[in-house]
C-alpha cells in the first residue's frame, strides 16, 4: 500500500504559491491510516520508548495511537495557555513572529525515553521547541517521527543529533 496515494495536493493553500500536502484522505481511509500507524510503530518496536509526545494539534492524531501501539503513555505539547497544571514553556521563531508551546512540568520524568511525533516536518521550528521542553524536564529524546517530511525545507537540519524518521518524503 502506497501511503502517498492517499495524500492530495492543494494548490495555493493556505496562501498563494504554497502547495499544501493534505493528509485528510489518508486519515479518512481506515486501512491506510492503520497501515501508517503500524509502520510507524514497527520502526520503534523494541526501542524502549516510554512516552510519546504529540505536538499540537495534528501530532495528537498520530501520537496517541502510536503510544497505544507501543504500550506507553501519551503527553501533549500544546500552544500557550491550553494546559491546566503548571507548565514549562518555550518561545520559538516563526516565519513572521513567534509562538509559544508548553508541556506540563510533571509530564516527563528524568531519563525517560521519549518519542516526539508530529504530522509534518517542514522547517523544524515547533519540533525543536518540543525537544527543548522534553530535555528541560530531563527526558531523553529517543526519536522524532513524522508522517510526512518536506525535504526541500531542510527541517531535518534543525534536528541534527536526533533520530528522525518520516514515512513519506517529498
């Protein structure tokens, strides 16, 4: 099964000149979504992952079932102001401006092997911030996983020193 066949291109979204990779057809097809999750899980089976961290918001779609398949817990990294308990936060640069992501201070234990998951690796900014959060809490980044990587944006370069895995590369 070719997962790429279930990703459609949308021209000029969210702005003119951008070719958007729409993953919703993959999510809508149960067999394809299951295959994607099983392939991601197979890559990490036996690697001692203790916690999966999903990056808001589409990282939740892949992170939660991946945590289930790997028999470990799931932790959300959220945008500023969305978590109820005490948090650790990181501000990071966007193309135009900045953003802030947060994690609960008690979400990751020191030495815990963590897999960070998101839907798409583009420039790597949000994931780099998520890595910083987990490391501040003492977690060990065992891997960083994506459904899709846009290689031409060179986000992987921001993640040097980490095991980066993507099911689909463009």
